[in-house]
């Protein structure tokens, strides 16, 4: 399923975009998707770091902890 969103850009930018044969809708959609993937990876990495800090010197199965966290989120 798709959603339509609107953005406001300057007339200059619109004119510049028109000079190139680019599917801007597809480009923006892919760019948003990549940014979301990056943010998800960052969130997971931050969570893993927080687990590491809490478990320094303890015998904990990190893989099990990570799998459990992913299931919750």
C-alpha cells in the first residue's frame, strides 16, 4: 500500500529539477527508505552499546539479548 505525501519546494528548485530526466518521486521514496534503514541500524547499535555497558564483566548471552530486543521492537 502506498501513501501520498506533499512537500513544498522553491520555484528555483522545481525549475532545476525539470532540467533532468529523473523520477523524483521514486528518488525521494528510495532516499526516505535508506534513511529509515540507517536510523534503524543506529537505534539497534545504540541499544547494543547500552547492553554492553550494563553487562561488563558479566557472563551474558548477547545474541539471546539482541534477539529478545528485536522481537519487542
